C-alpha cells in the first residue's frame, strides 16, 4: 500500500463515520417535524380556539336574559332554565360564541328542535333596540362582547322598517 492510498483510505473512513453521525443525529436524535406537531398537548390546542371562559358566559347569559326577558322568543314559553341559543351556531362560528349580538333566549324544546346548521334569528325590533341601547351604554359589552355594532344597527333599522310596512 502506498502512502497515497493510505491517506485516501483514512480520509474515506473519516468521511463515512461523519456521514453516519449526521444520519444518526438527523433521523434519531432530532425529532421529526410530524412528531413535533402531533405531540402538542390537547390542552394547548383548546386554548388556541377558546374565545371565552365560564365567567364570560355567566355574565352574557345574565345580560341576555335581562335584555330579552325570560320567555322563549319563538314560542313564548317560560321555563325555570331558559336556553341561550347561538343564532349562528358556535360549531361553525366559534369566534361568535361569546358575542351578545349572536345570542337569543329560547326554551329547551325550541332550542333542541332548531337544526344545527339553520340560522334563525327570532329577535324582534324591541329586542334589538334594547340590545343596541345596552351596547351603546355599556363599555365592556361594546368592547369585549359585541361582534359587529354596525351590522346590529343596520339589522335593527331593517326590522323596524319591515314592522312599519306590515302596519
Ligand atoms: Zn320555545
């Protein structure tokens, strides 16, 4: 074996050892990107998609019952435990779960009968007007729990004009 061959052989051996080490580090020691994504704890995922707490809901529930009353907006029935329905379902619109302009009082039966993908607004003009008054005078409601004040104003005017046409 010549000197030249020995140097070449040593260099090649070092090269292969280096390659092997890089391989081990990349595929065994460092976790794969897919694994990183799937090992995020479930709790963290929930936090990313939650827009409010139980306390927020209790506050909103009380406000909605005060503004709309304790009767079902659809059938007029009154129960001990009225339901607060999401006009736009929270399954489709999670960001509207804690928005007062998306809530209405229903009885248990009417709420259960309402299809999950149907968006029916049972609020009358006076409910909307009372809600507008609350939003405009309550800074917390306006800042934190209102989705779209402009839309609420437009909706109120439209319902009012419809009432006028009906006589
Ligand atoms: Zn009802």
